[in-house]
C-alpha cells in the first residue's frame, strides 16, 4: 500500500509542473526503464518518471551513458509508458542524437514522442544546444533541460565531481538557465551543483521548474535513479543519495533461498505442482 496519495489524480502535464512550482508543492521524479518498475513507481504517487540515459549504466552495465542508442532509449520509453497512468513520462535524448545539428535533434525528438510515447524530452546543455531546444519546442514538444554535471560530457569534465563551484562557471550556469526558460523549457534538472547556486537558479526562474539531484533542498523538485534509491547498487554511495530500501539484500536472500530449496528438492512441493 502506498504511503502517499497525490493531491491531484489527473495525468501530470507541463501545466501541472508550473502549478506545482507556483504553489510551492515539491515535484517528485524517479527514473524507470521497464514496465514493471514504472507501474510500481507510478502507483506509489510519482509526479514524473524519467526514462534516463542512465539506463546505459543500470540496465546495460556500461561505465558511462554515452553508448546507449536512440533505438534503445525508445525501447525503454515504450516499456515505461505502458506501465504508467498518472506520472508524466520524460525521455532522455541520448548522446549523439542532438548535439551539433538542430535538424538531427528535432528528428530524434520526434521519434521519441512518436515511437516512444513520451510526453517530453530531456537534453543536456545550455547555450550550445539552444537552437536545437528552440526547434524542438517549436514542434510542440516539451523540453526538460539539464545543467551542472551533465554525464554525456564526462570526457570533457574528466570526473563526476560537483560542478559550478567557481564563480565563472556558476554565472554561466545562471545565464544558461535563464536562456532555457526564455526559450520555453518547462523544467530544468540541476545535477551536482552547490545548494546555494541551485536555490538562486530556482528563485530566478519563474516558469521553469528546477529538479535537483545532488543540488540541495531548495529546488522545485528532486530526482534519483530508482535502482540507487532502492539500494540495488550497493557500491554506489554518493553523498546526495538516500537509500529508502536495501533491495540488494532482499533479492540476495530471496534468490539464495530459492537456490537452496531447489538443491534440497524442497521446491516445488506437491501443492505447487499440477
Ligand atoms: O539519466 C538520468 O538518470 C538522469 C538523472 C540522473 C537526472 O539524467
């Protein structure tokens, strides 16, 4: 039984995001990549589900998010959409599907909406992708932006450390955030930036809701990777991550019990057979 009952049971839209920001109601977002998890997450009262390109890490086992393809993201998105009734489904545009050529970005976004069934797309970056963002928005596709630590640029950054601690980078981030809001982005993920900077951006943006991950308590909402918050990746322990369950232990015990029962011929019993 869910411990949270949504204030509003209707399908979450970009308008609802704006309402929540204006009313100071925090926005809850988690990732999901498959039907079963998305259904559980939606039923627990989630506002938005991100089909993140973190699927490259947690579903496919890659070290970075770079290898996942547009076809693979569309596949994950379709699986999620089939499990969701209320939450808004946002799908990440993967590395290589929008950088450089705005027309390529628009074509990729259209595929995500048409074939994946998403309600919005998410892109990493600021001024360097602003023409692409404008083109996608012009096609009637809502855009969630992503600034701060943008994992698709890991090879430029060189590490996954906190971003925008230095004044120049912080100023650039604020300018980019304002530019993205001005273009029409309805939401902005801020990843691994100082809390004070995330608060400043959240205060400056009047229409675009900020969603933080490792960005402190003052953003309009929060997002985590579902496997991380459920404790399925025991080795991943960043400071910002709160574990709400220890599913690694639960699964290990359940699977171990099954193996032991099979080995001992204790499963199945006559009651479990036809
Ligand atoms: O891909 C992802 O899961 C993300 C979140 C960490 C924001 O972009």
